[in-house]
C-alpha cells in the first residue's frame, strides 16, 4: 500500500473515470476515453458493479484509464465512492503508480451529488484502504516497498473534499493502529502518553488522573477494575477548545471504554473468549481518533472534552471479586456479580465525572461493552441507546455521512429493574442473560441524571472485521472516529 496519500502535485498518472451499471457512457466520459470508448462496456469485466475496474490505454490520455463501475444510478450516493475509491486505490497500489487524476464530474452532476461530500467519501476510501501497521513485524518478514500517491481533480470542491476525507481516514487509522497495538505495549500509561502526544501536536490540553487523584475524585470503578494489574488505571482527559467564539456553548463530552486488556478478571474468560481482548480499548481508540480529526479537520465552534476510562482487567490476589460492593461517586452502590462486566464500571466513573465536572451539553459514550450486541446486530450496526430526540437525530445523520451505522435500542424502567441487587443498589450483571446488551445500557443509566442528553453506543460488533469488508482488511475498523467527527461537524 501507500506510504502516504495527498492531494495536489503535478505528476500525471492514470485517469479514473466512472459509469453507471446498465447505462451508456455519458458524453464527457466517452470524450475522455477517445477511441477506447466504443467497445469498452462490452468487455466482460465492465459489469458496472461499484468498484469493478476496466483498464485501458488510450491516445486521448497518455497513460492508463481506470473506468470504474459506480453501481446503479438510482442507488448511487456519495458513500458509494468509499467502496469505489478503495477498489481504485488497491489497483493503483498494485500498479505502483505515484499519481492519479479523478474525473467523476458527469456522474456527480447527473445524480445531483454534493461534490464536497463525494470528495470526502473518496478520500476516506483511499485513506482507509491504505492503512498498514507493520511496526510489529520483525526480521523474519520482508516488507513490500511502499510508494507515495498524489491525487488530482479538476474540481475544487471535490479536491477539498478528498483532503477532508483523507484527514478523517487518518483519524480512523490512528484508532486502528492503537487497536492493533498489543497489550504488553499498549498499557494504560502508553495510552496516556499517546494522548499527551496528540495534544502536543494539535494544541489540545491533556491531563491524566491516576493513583491518589482517582481516590480523591471517588473514581472507584476504575480503581477496582484496575487494581489487579501492575499497569495502574487512569482517567485521561483531552480537551479541544475552539480558536475563537462559540466557547460559551456547553461542551460535548465523548467517553471511551479503554480497557487495554480484558481477561475477564476472576470471572476469567474461557475457551477462545480472551484472544482479541486487546481490542477492548477500541471505544477509547475511536474517541482518540475523533479528537484527532476534531483538532485537525473539523475544528468545531464548540468545546469538546474526551474522557477515556483506562484500565487493565487482570487477575492477582489484589483483584476485585464477585460479591464485592463498590460505592460510586454519585452514591450508587454496586454489587459485583461478574468481574467480566467491567466496562460498565469504568464508564460509570466517567459518566459521573462528566456530569459533575464538565457541565456537559451532551454526552456520547462508546464501548466494546457486550457480546450480546454482536449477537443482536452483527457487524452491520452498532447499538445506540439515546432517548434525546435531538442528539439521536444528529448521531443518525453522522452515521449516514460516515457509513458507521447505529441502530436504536431501547431503555425502559423494566430493564433498570432487572439490575436491582439483593444486597446493594444494583448489580453489574443480572443473573439472567435476557436483554444482555440492554442490561449494560440500563446499568449505565444509573450514572447519568435525567436531563443530560446522553447516547451510549455499543461497538463490540463493529470495531473489527474478520473478513475483507469494503475498505477494511480483517482487523480493526477504527469505528466511531469518523462517526463522532461527523457528529461534531453537525453538533
Ligand atoms: N469486552 C467484553 C465485551 C466484548 C465481547 C467485546 C466480544 C468485544 C467482543 C465485555 O467486557 C464483556 O466481557 N462482556 C460480557 C458481560 C457479561 C459478563 C455480563 C459479555 O458480553 O459476555
Ligand atoms: Mn469483560
Ligand atoms: Zn470488556
């Protein structure tokens, strides 16, 4: 893949053109294809499917032309270009070219597609497919040589969109690299120092609460979940302040579950359940990615605070146990029934802290919280709990723009009642498996007072893919970085 991708530059290269399935070539596209236009659609590979590539050399362009299917005209949206761009980028990388020109003018015009949105989706597709993470390869792997790519388009709005999209992809790719980083390296301190590094580079503020500071703030969820690990738990706070104006609006608070490893604790994960739990920090990784894009690309007029509840759920003689009772910052007492339901305990701290200290306009938390949401929605949608109509509508728009989909799940007093404890106020895991992912949301609702617009997003099904999916090879998707960026672009 590419070492880097940028917009601009003078180098010529292949020309990327498009066409719709079951349609004739339009005049401008046929003109750019010159004599190749007459029979190109009768080639067997010219299926018109989104991302299908027909490659030709023509006198009209003194390099290759990649004529790419855009799917059906009726079904076409800016988002189709994410898939199209990913396919184009894979081909460009295989051809080892260093530059390419894109001209989809006629098709964007014919479908009245916003050029900036189209460019952004195209940039995202190229940037996402270009992600590699070779830092953990060693001397026994020969790494392929990587080339730099520059992209050009005659349309200013489209090119500016591509720049934006590449910026969003970079944010997702940061989330993916952090997700990929193994738990012996990506410790709690490592996550904190990555956030400090990001803050330094972007002019954000970063503070870390740890040790005594956690005690002082009454963050007993983090303390208890993290106490069996030699890697001490922390609450990482990142703050973006807009350059001027708008700073008076209440901040948006983004909360991320950042479990650097989830062994299950004393309720240890069995069978194949533990492998892959380095990715139990992906809620936090998505939030860090979003903060990267917020500072570099989106630059909203509102203050944004990120709170990362960071711990390792490990096992030792100091581990918290099933039967322990923990008193939270807001006075709610929790009987631990299962130490593997740890995410909700650290998120509870972050929710209390946000409500007490940040005067939040709204809160969005993101977490790999339950296996149950994977059963319910698979990898197609993240589960979203949000009873505030305005917040939910904005998140749904952001999901549409980013293609990081969310599906509404219910809150109800009956689910809250399921969490009652015979000993304390509530349990962290009900004795029944019924409504499993909803139990998590119901638990969290005890830590966010009515009146604060709040969304909980369970990404356990969407934070990684196990087979090639759109622009993603098997591995982390960085889910949420683009969703939350698009959200802040509208909030
Ligand atoms: N981190 C897991 C959830 C998870 C599962 C994430 C699969 C990614 C993929 C979470 O901490 C967990 O262990 N949840 C348990 C909760 C149960 C013990 C109440 C679950 O969902 O089984
Ligand atoms: Mn767990
Ligand atoms: Zn977990």
